[in-house]
C-alpha cells in the first residue's frame, strides 16, 4: 500500500533537476530493488518545509539495491564507478542491502525495504526510484508522516547511542531548526 504522503515526496523530487538527473542515472544501472535513499529524500522534504531557497548540498548519494546473487564487494565498486562517470561531481555510495546485515550484525535482510527498517532514524528510511516507465516511486519503512511533521526519530531496532551520535555529528537540529526529536512509541 502506498503512503498517502508519497505523492508530496514525488512532487518535491520532480521539482529538483539534480535529483531527477540522479534518478535517471541510477535507473540505467537496472539493478533489482534499486533506490536512492536517506538524505536524498529526507533533506529535500526538510528543505522545502523550512522554506530554503536552495537545496542543502548532499554529502553523498546513497544508492541501495538488493541482489543475493551479486554479493561481491567489487560489484559495488563497479556500480559506483559507472555512476561517477555519468555524474562525476557527486559522491556515490552504492550498497547491496543483501550484504549489509553482516556489517550491522542483524539477521539477513529480505529486501531493500526490510534493510531500511534497521536504519538508525525512521525519517532516513525513505527511498525513491525511477521505474522502467519513467515514473517516480517512493517507499518508506516507517511511513512519511513523521518526516512531514519535522521529526527525527530513533529506530527501536538500533542502539539509541548511534541515533544520538548521528543527530549531533550531522548537526540536523541546527541546520533545520524546526526539527524535533520524535518519540519511538508515537511512530509505526
């Protein structure tokens, strides 16, 4: 079932030329369950809700996919190189979510969406892609309501210390001053 707020995310992404170029570029990789996630989506929404004239620069572009048959790390390096060739001004981070449970010490993930349900913040666990018809799709592990409510919420599937460290090191509450820390009990 599609989140009722997904069309708002899609509209904001479509209004951003760079983000549309990124989605087009990533779609050409033709990887299974492949999305651009995390700050790519989250920051766009928060920038809009804060009325920023210019988008917050992206530290990196988080590309995720899920393929149990393509687990060598060399594949990730090859995909990053292909993306770097197409849009060299961006810092590409490609990760096969079929492998990430090992680094995170979790049980094996079943899909890109399942992997996102273990990310440190609920509002980061949102992703978009351009499908084969050229349409933009949006998925989220915890829904989109808290994102539009300007919350940053710890994921109970992760250690709270990781969340607190990320909030502080990324300076989110200063950069987006309307943000508040969400309560894990209030969310999905």
